[in-house]
C-alpha cells in the first residue's frame, strides 16, 4: 500500500545526493585504509594481501576485493536509504552474496592451511619476508604466477571471475540508486556466476593442494667425476640459490657457479670438504644434495670422484 510513496521518495534522490553517497562510501574505504596502514606500519595498501614470503597472495587478494566492494556498496546504499527517510541498517543480505563472502573466506583460510601444512612437513619451501636467511630474491610468485614466476592458469581464472562478478555487482549497486526499486538493498549475485566462481576457487585450492616445491635431483654430469671437474646438476624446484640455499657434498657445503630452478653448475673442490679428510683418495663415492634452508631438502645423487681425470 505504501510502495508508491516509497518509490516517489526514492525517485526524488538527486544526482548530487547520489554523488555524495558515492563519496561517503569512498570515505569509508579511506578510513579502512588508514586503519590498516597504521596497524601494518606501511602506506602500501597491497601489503595486506602479501603472504609470509612477501609475494602477493591470490586468495587474500580476492578476499580483500570483496571486502572493499561490499563495504563500499553497503555504505553507498545505506546513505541512499537515509535520503528516503530510512536510517536503519540494511535489513536483508542476499543469500548468494553471503555465499560469495563464505567462499572467499574459506579459499583464503584453506590456502593458508595447505601452505602451513606442507611447509611444516618439509614439502614446500616458503621463505619469510622478515627473515633474510629464508626469503631470497628467488621469490617470483605473485597474483597471477606461481613461485617460479610462471603464469598460473588457476590463479588467472579465479582473479578473472572475481573481477567479472565484482563488475556486475557494482553495476547492480548503482542501478539501485536510480529509484527504480522501492528501497535500496544490496543486490544478489547470479547463481550461474556463483557456480563459476566456486569452480575457479576449487580449482585454485586443488592446484595448491597437489603442488609442492621439494627439490628433485635428476642427473649429474659428467660421470664419473674427478677433482676440479666442472659439473652440471639438473633437477626441478631447485630454487634460485642465494640466502640459505646450499649445495652439499657428503653434507658439507661447497661453492656453486650458477644456480637456477632446473640446473646448478659447480666444480668438484680441490680438497675434500669434510674437516679432517682434506686429501682425496684415488677413488671415492660421494653424495650430492641441496639444502634450501628451513629443513627443505630433496633426494641425493651419488657419483664416483677420481683424484685425476680417468682416461
């Protein structure tokens, strides 16, 4: 019975009042930014989405995006309602919007749990941005790339659907301010888009669940080796060297020449590196391995080292 009157009041909201509502919504985001900046002691707002290794976390990013967007929408629409004479809180939160908030939260928490579990088990090498011995320049991961710097489809898909959903949601929010609805309420998200976001977030978590960075050593050339010979050690997830990473010969560190994620080059030292056994015997079987720091080690390869180059 009272709907026509409410529509008339909603339609009476002027363009200047709508702009003012948008500015108040932005002001709420500025206040949030200032609080985060003070707590993090950093003026960079993106620090809040960084992982422990200092690289941007995709799950934290999409979580933060939804927080910012929904906070803005809530304040914007609440102010529009005050122009209609209603100063109460928004009484209804759409079901699919709640689901999106739940999915983004669970994805961020699940991703953190997977990383913590794998790191604790020694299956994943994750440095600490506050610890220079574990966080090195080898960290190349980010919002759309894995830890090796390679673009990752699971991350790209999740970010893409997040932006699509956010764009449509914001369009509906501003549509609410046109006065075509009796009251301004948070809009819902289409069920099909919700499914696409759920699938993308599930794919992201699934990819993270099966991904480890335990170093794997494959081949060592030449074989057999000899003292001061130039060697090539090939494998996967070897990191980029530096920091706490070490190449080990019979558990003793030796110098390297180059170090990439798939190959390490070095020379057999002129003296056997273990203390008290400096002279090489005529022939010795040794173990070659790597230590990435934090207890992250992979398999070892063995090679016979001759004192002189075999003929």
